[in-house]
């Protein structure tokens, strides 16, 4: 009987430790982004090593289910670059666009910030990629930062910065 209690206690401890520290989000977090937005994109041009900014607009709609948003990007000065993308919650709220959520923070003004990190390549080099999503009533920012292998520095690769259309 004592052995059974010990095994049960150990199993519960292991299960609770595996859940500790996991950051979850819900569809309600993303629904703040639904709407019509205007702003800009700034990205780092690796050839010139200088940031480039141009106007950008965004329409965010619900996707095929409650865990998906569809983003329609339009660029007034470069319409050939117009595209669509998705933001999708996965694995019971632990993933965003298939990347592990590293943090979720709420601010006094009601906005939230969600961050994800994953290993990938950027400009053909191994790197750690961090996406930050700041979503609020009047602001929506998607930032991509890159930390190349064997570097302590993070580089801001791109940032979409929008305000809600009135």
C-alpha cells in the first residue's frame, strides 16, 4: 500500500512539473486583432544593413475555426506584394503558428503581448527566431527578432505596426 502511495505521489509530482511553466493562450486573446488596421512595415535589408519602411494595411478576420485568424496584408505602394497569412493556435493553446509560446503578458490598458521562440534559419544562417505579438484595442504589432547562432545580440528583422482604422 505504501509503495502504491509513493508511486501515485511521484506520478502526480512529475505531471505537475511538466505543466509548470507552460504558457497558454486562448482564441479570446487573438480576437482582439479582428478588424481593419493601417500602419507600416519596417524590415532590415541585410544587403544594405539598413531598415526600410513602407505603408501597410491589414484586415484581420476569423478563420475556419475559433483558433485561426486570417490576415490580409496590403501595401498601397507595392500592390504586387499583397498577401494573406494565418495566425493559428495549436496544441491546446501551447503553440502559436506551430511555435512554442514563451510568454504571455497583460498590460493595464487591456492589451496583451504574446511571444514565441523557435530555431530556424534566417538569411541562410542558423538562428533563434522570436515573434512578438502585441494586440490591443487600438494597436497591433507583429515583430520578428533574430539571434544568430553564437551571438548574444538580437536583431529586429521586421516589424508590422498598425493602428485600428476609425
